[in-house]
C-alpha cells in the first residue's frame, strides 16, 4: 500500500498546474459544456495516456534488462 500512496502523491503533485490541468479548467469554465462531460473526458484521457506510459515502461524494462552492462 505504501507504493500506491507514493506513486499517487508523486503523480498528483506532478500534475498540479500543468498544461493538462489548465486545459481542463478552460473546458470546465465554458458554460456550454457539461461539467460531468469535461470530468469524464479528461479522466479517460489521463487513463489512456497513463496506460501508454505503463506499456512503454514495461517494454523498456524488458528491452533494457536484455542489454549487457559494460
């Protein structure tokens, strides 16, 4: 459980004030858009990008561990 909270806190702090959050704030401030729609779309986008990062990290781990260190 410690690893979960460490990862959560690190990613949460890294996301504060970044371009993604600012874009979400701008979309949410548009009166013509449902706040639930903005939340769901932004959450799904973050899940998809995080999934891509995990897949890339797992592939890099397999590739890099196969290389001998000199």
